C-alpha cells in the first residue's frame, strides 16, 4: 500500500514545506511547523476528494466573462436583523460568503449567532450546528432569551462529512458551525483542532458555501494574546473575519471587523449584554461619554473614526510620582509604544518632563483605539493630570502628533466636528488642515499646527 503524502505547515503564516525545520523562512517564527496529511493515492482525505471537489472553490465554475458584464444584482444582501451587525458586515449578509466569528470565552459569540439565526429562521431555512454544547443546552439558552424556537433547525455534530450531508438535505440559506476547532474529518488521522483538521474542514465547508450560495458562519476560538487560534491560512480562506470583544466585568461588547471582502475594515458595532441577550446600541457615543458629574483633571474627549462613522470617546490619564527606578508606562485601549513615543515628543517640544513620573492612560468603556487621531487628546489629558488643571467639559480634541511636534491632519475632520456638535460640544482643538471651511453653528474651532499652540490653548 502506497504511503500517504505529508507536508509541514506553519501555524503563523500558513507556509508549507516538504520536511520539518525549526524556523519558518517566510515569517521567521520558531517551532511553528506542524505535520499534516495530504491524503493517499486512493483518494481518501478531505484534501484529495478529486479535482471536481477542488474546483469551484470561489463559486460555480464557468467560462471567462467581461468584468463589465457581471450583474451585481446576482448577490443581493439581506439583513441579519441587527443594524450594528449589518454595519460590521458591510451592509448585510452576502449569499455564498464565509464569515469567521472569534472572541474570548464568554464574550457572547454563541448568543449573538443564536439570536441572529432565530430571527432569520422566521423567513428562510436556517441550520445551526453545535459541536461544543448539547441540544438541550442550546434550547435552554434560547428559552432563557425568549427567542422564537419553532423554525430554527438544530443539530449536534462534529463530523464535517455529516454536516455537509445534513446541509445538502435541508439546503439552508444560513449555516452556523460552532465551532471550527471541534469539527473533524473522518479521513484525517489527526485530532480535532489540529492544523490539518482546521485547515481541511474549513476548506470543505467554504467550498460548500460558495457552491450553493449559503451564508456560512464559523465560530473560532482565540489564543491568550487575543488572536484567532488555528493556522493563519484559515483567515485567508474566509471572506469576513470579525472579533467580539468585551470582558466579563463589562456589560458592553464591541464587534470589530478585521477583514471584509464586502465592506469596510475596522468597522465597529456596539452591543449591550442583558438578560435577554445582546442588544444593539444605536448611539455608542452616548454610552462612552457617560462622564462623572464632578469634573476632574486628566480627562479629555476625542473623536475617533471607526469604519464609516465617528465615535466620541473619553480618554483618561493619570500622572503620579514614581517610587521605582523605572517609571511605569501603562496604556489600556491604546498602543504601549505610541504612549512612550508621545511622552518623548511632549518633553522635547512641549517642555514637560515626566521622566520620573508613572503615566497611566485608559480609554473609557473598553474601546480599543487603533488610529493616530487620539495622539493630541492623549497628550492634553496627560498635561491636565500633571498640572492638576481640568480641561473644559465642552471641549473635544483630535489630531495626530508628529515626532517634530507638528499636528498632522486626520481623515474626515468635518464629520468628526459635526458629530461633536450634535452631542453638545462647543469648543474643539483640531489640526490646522482640518479646520472647517464654513462656520459650525455653536462651536468654536481652535486650529493648531504645533504642539506648543495646543498647550497654550488649554492654559
């Protein structure tokens, strides 16, 4: 009997090699190569079901067509039932798309998808595959949340062959597999959750979704550093990757898009965890601006741009004398290295020495700020805490700070100011290039080009 073929795949970047080696040549990671079985010459294995099974990975195989002749109406979107969910997905669900939903244990991934499936099942065929929970557990959750349970089909299965067979029988328009780490193929000898199992099962399910036009949801686990578990190639297979963030001590959950072939990346949706499940928050700025009634130093309001909309967020800073030889620099919701860089800019171009001070920065509400428009607000909050002087409560701040102390413009400045005016802010410190051409009613805009000008504006 001929020996089955094997390969070694990097868990970080997905590169494959003919034999094992200590370091991946492409990404430079050490000890990340795992052996996978490609299938024997007899045709066994999910990876060797024949050329016909491999064909049509991105849809039905057809003749070449002109790009201008393709009818975009062939893929109409439909709503998931939650506007915040649709926003992260780019406007709704696209038939034939594969969506990977990740998040920490207890974040609410299964709750969100169960609510969505129960809503969709009222108007179309939907199938929910649970591999980690029993049918009774899922039914108890649905009853506790008060969901309609008379139309949704539920199945407990971990074999990918059985899942595809059930999907071929019921032909659902939406299919959920919870989770991809427990699904296995009978033709592979490795354990569920291994590189080969996750890779081949995800490819098998994605091919089915593309061929039949089914919307596929795959639930994925995350590692301790917050990244999606499994081979990196898994993120290349799917069309959309979204991450549900939020700790057990917070009642709010943020749904962030990390990859989307049908919409904007880094789009943010906000949900509140209640006894009736996840409820969407239509005005996220209102919850993130739930400030204390007593004004305090070290607090500033900034306008960040998340996906396709502005979001008002409060940022807090605390500067205190350090008793350690190396003062601490702690950033929650911000990039640690950027905080250290901005403190150096503040010393060089702002004349403020905090080298012997502990500096703590926090974004209120558990939001993670990924863009550079928060630089100026962070620095002014640090100055406010260091001098123990309160910033005006009706002031909003945004702008990027360069290494030479210049204030650089950020995208969508006019929209940011308009959003701040809607929430009652009357003053704004913005980059000079973002100064509005026309007057914004009821708002005084202070345009600055240097860090020194911004510091003088709050003295």
